[in-house]
C-alpha cells in the first residue's frame, strides 16, 4: 500500500536570511514560498471506484472538469523537465497526468464496420470527449507502460479477455499516443519489484521495457522511468542508467533516463527553483475525491505555480 498525503507543507517554505535579520534585530524573516506543480498518478479507471488504485469514470470526468475550471492545463513530464510551458496560458497552472501500468481501461479500441474507433469509455476516449467542449485542453499526459505483464497490462491489452483488446492493436496505440502529443514512459516489462532482484535482472527488466517501446515506435527516446511500487533497486543508479545484452543475438540495449518517478511525495517544486530535483520526481496518487483537497491546499498555502513567463 502507498501512503498518500503525508508530504509536509512546511517543506514548501524556505527561510531566508534568518541569521542576519535576527542579529540585526529587524522583523522576523519572510519565508519565500516555493511554487509547486502537481504530478497526478492514476492507475485503473473503471465503472466503480475501489480503494487507492481504481477510480470511477465519473470521478475521472469530474477531475478533468475540476482542473479545467480551476485554471490548470496539462503538460507531460518531459515538458516539465524542459520548462516548456507553452501549452499553459500565462496566469494559469500546469498539471501533469501520469497513467501507470498500461491497462486496457486506459486505451481501448472498438471495432465498427471493420474500422477501429477509440472506446469512449476508456481514459483516452474520455479525454477526447472532454476536448470537444474544451478545445484548449491539449493531449498532454505521460503513460508509464508495461510491455508484458499479466491481466492485460501489456501495452493496453494483449488478448480478447482484456476488454476485447487484440494483441495486434498494441503498437498502433503507442504510435497514436506519440503522434497526438502524449509521452511514453517505461515502467519495466512486468512490474518487477526492483528491490528484490540482482542488478542484472533490474537492467533486463528496464532495457526490455525500452526495447518493446522501440519496437512500437522506432527510435522513440524514453526520458522518463516510473519505479514499480516506488521500490528502488539495490543500486539506485540502475533506475536511471544501465544496459542489458540479449543472450542469443548478443545485442546490447542501454537506457539513460532523465528522471525517475516515485509513487508518492506530493507536488514538486517549480523547475525554476533550486529545490527542484529533476532526476527524481514525486507524485500524488488520485483517489477518493482527494484531488479537490490538493488543489485547495495549493491555493490556501499560496504555493500554487502559475505561469508568468511569456
Ligand atoms: Zn505500476
């Protein structure tokens, strides 16, 4: 289980010039406030909510409306790293959506008259539906993918048992995401708990995940890696960089991630602030209607990041 909401707002405040002002007897120092950006974490979106890992479709649609109405616009993790806020109008706030585990509920097709249509009840379908009435809500989110896990967690479904999703549709979905502005993130092959395996297996899990993404979208540069269950490998450096050699062909695959996503920890500091750790980013798991509370806390504490640069 993952604890959420434990991050400390006190950490948002950086005291400055404390020693100097105390010594001179001037009024107490003003804390400088570090603006923060929420990286939201979603897993399964189904008919009914269930615990931390399943939210309902109604909840998801409500989250989209809530964020839109409160002046948030989506960007990807890669855009956050690049300080690329061009999709966020001045005065508004960026929000990063991350979707973990590549479940069929996130991206499904339905076949109609021999043509594939995006299932309007899947996350992507609901996102597109929302765009029809909110055209300035762009296709920006980061999908942290499993390429070969059980129960259909394999590039959004690998068999008819999984929401009717055929294996032949998997690569098409990844290409569609990239072509439409979404980001692909590696989340290993089958969600191995990386703290339990030797270095070689850790690197194989990550490298094969990257290879699978490359098979779908040749040459795609994977910049973001999400730790399964937030568990770091014994050698944490292997979450960012490593390599694996395929035994039969002897072909080596190397990976070099710019950032690693954790599973909790709350909104990250502005990338313009010195406390921003671009190599590891914390997230906020959305469930049980907790998104509104998060947004309220960002507003009430004055720590909500708003775009001010042209
Ligand atoms: Zn996961």
